[in-house]
C-alpha cells in the first residue's frame, strides 16, 4: 500500500508494525468468549414428550440453582443478574482449572506471541512489548479470577465476604418434607402426562401442569401437527422415582423429583385421512429408557401440577 507523503517530512520503508498489545487483549477476550459460550443442548433420543433436548419451566426462587440437572433454558422466571448470587456457584478450583481448554489455548497463544518470527524485531521495542504483554496477561488473569470489581468506574479489590454476601442473603424458600402420598401423586401425574401427550389431549394436560408448561407442550404439539407427525408413547414403566428437594414459598409448595422410566416411544407420519403412516423415528417394538428431573408446585393443600422439566 502506498504511503501518504507530507511536505517536509522524510519517509522510508520500515519493518512491519508490531501487533498492538490491545489487539492481543481483544484477541484473548474473543477466544475466551468463544470457549465459555454456552452450547446448544442436543436433542436426546427417548424423551417421552418429544425430542426437545432442553430444560424448561419454573422452580420458583430455585429456578437457576444448580441441582445436578441441565439448567433451565426457557423459563418465565426472570434470569438472575451477576450480582444476585446465582452466578459463580462454588464448584471447586480456580477459573483455569475449571476450563482446561481455555488454559491450553491461553498457553499456546502466548507461546506464539512470544516466539513468533519477527515479533521482537527491535531490542528496546521488544522489551517494551514484553512488559506490556505481561501487564495485559496479569490484568486479564486477575479480571477472570474475579480479583477486581469494576463497579463505580474504578478497580477495587473485592473481598471474599462481599462476594459471598449476595448468595447468603438470597431468599430460596424454606425446606419442607413430602409424604409417600405426594410421591405417588408425582408418579401418577407423570403417567397421565405421557398418555395425554401421546394423544395430543390439551384439555387433559391443562389439569396436570402450570399454564407456562402447558404453553410449551402446546407449542411442541402444534409444531408436530404442522410437520404432519405424531409422537406416540405407550407402556410407560417407572423404574425409579425419588424426591430430591422440597420447599415452600409463601402459600406455594415445590418439590423436585428424579424420574427414570422406559416406554415405547416413536414418531409416525399422519396421513390425510388421520391414519398413522410409516414410522419417522423410533422403534414401536423396543422400549427406550429416559431420565429427567421434574418439579411440581401446588397451593398449600391443593393439587400438584408440573412446573418444570430438566434433562439429566
């Protein structure tokens, strides 16, 4: 590219410019964002309510708490902000120990920057660049480790007590117990929902789940109808059912149960006359096993309703 010549100013060709340290920082931030970006959940075969492959619904104040299941991806409950105490749950180890891919990428990128050909063409410039890169790496490391708080426009150390305060003060309801009768009710709701889903009976589903969940099921049934297919489920056999947690919030009671079952689960294409036609997916002669975490809610003393489904 031809350089612009200004009067009275002598110009000459020089070596290519060294990469800006800020460009290096932006590249590192971009790579980190790509490594940490949430992945889209894959559809899971064997789900007896369609191949959604996602977790949806509401669990009250515990909607976004980790509970050994896939976090809710669709929910009417407002997502927590970074300062609400939900994010950054203690999982053990530092940032890089929890993200080994980022660790390897960071080391490889740094090695390429330090030892790449022509990067330190001038001694003084190389020393200055090395100092800048060292500062950028230190700053980025401290930022990712949560060592700085950017609130108020400055960089101030964030104490452990300040970081733990939001999580400790966050309301999450009062733990309660449930009876064997409640567990039997959960099992009965599970069986009825499978049957109503298979027959596309929205009227029956309305009495078994919250309006939010009914909207999700109705959406999927409508999608199947528009594609001319139907998901048929039969011979549902519950293999295991256990309550993981139960709590109350005001006059509402919640209970989360782990459910594992097998069933005949397949999809057929529906003909113009309403008769079932060739199978699209699944096997009508071979049962498939599924496991999910279901959360139920009720007004105190009322009937339990399905309020959330999470993949395991």
